[in-house]
C-alpha cells in the first residue's frame, strides 16, 4: 500500500506534452508482463514531455546544486492487469545532471540518463512566451519548441488534456525484474493557451530503431502545455503486493 511519506517532492513546471497515436499491438509488444496499453478511441499513445524540475527534495532533504533543471522524456500510457489501474511507463528520461539520474536509477530503476540540455524562455510584447528545450544525445541535437499565450484554462474530467495528465501511477521493472508501481500525486493542472508547437527529434539515436520507424514521420495527434504544480512521488512497491490505495 502507498506509504504516507513521499520519497520525492518537487515542482513540475511549464510542461509541454506532444501526444502521438500508436498501434496498440505494437505498444503491447514492448511492455513487460502485467501491463497492457491504455487505449482511447481504439489507439494507444506516447507523449514527448518537456518541463522544469524545481524545488527538489528527496526524503525531505534538498539536493544541493540540483534544485532546478529541465527534463525531457518519452512515456507511454498503460494499464496494470492486476488491478486495472491506469498509469505511465517511461521509455527514456533525460536530464542534464549525472547525480540525479544515478539516484533515480538506483531508487526506482527508472530509465534516466544524463545529457547536455537547456531550456530557454523568451517573453513577447503580447504576453506570450516561446519556450524551447534543446538537448544533445550521442552528438545529435533534438528540440521541442512551443509558443504559449497568457491565457489559461482548466481541464474537465474526460477531456483529452485530463486523460494525459491525470496519471496517478508510474510503472517500471525493479532491479530484480519484477513489475513495480509508484504513486504520483498532484492537483489538476491549469493549461496555457498553446499557439504553436514543433519538434525536431533524432528518434533513432534517442530511442532506437523501433521508435524511429514508428514516430520519425509522425505528427502529434494533440499537444498541451500545463502550468504544473508541486508533485509528490511515493516509494516503489512490487505490483504483486495485494492492495492499491
């Protein structure tokens, strides 16, 4: 069951989500036993997510020198057969710091890696912003760029923005190969008006041949930009334990 003490607390801010439709059969072939694709309108989904990690505390203790940095990840949407709970599983999570990446791999066996990365924000006279996340992996550059307006709106239950962002569970394989889950808690997010979104991703170098074949020519089915909030992440436990809470 979920402990009442989070392993990690942080602010996830200015989250861009570019969402791609997938063949559920293709995605199912990549998932570990116990997980199946979470589908909507007959499709499975993956998201490229770029955001700022801020005010990071592990077991209540700040990380000196690592209180703010960007993250860039590719995640897929899954269900746990054991209880039917929806959640996400990460294909790869990239951050600029080697120490946080190492701690995440040790604590959760999450697919974190470190690479050169930067986020820039340019404010415009009309109140809009251009936000760009750039990274380099194996000497190849990738980036996501959005232009967002000053207006905000809330999502409602059942809407696409809510479907992608209201995810309470993360799933992954433990160090012993068992299927693990961890609980993620945050309030519903507000969304900025998204005027433009573009991506230039070296799919092959970042994610390998299968994802390159699947997404190299793909365009996002939807895109959202959330303001974000404080997030609590609780310790991972084995899915075989009997209760979700």
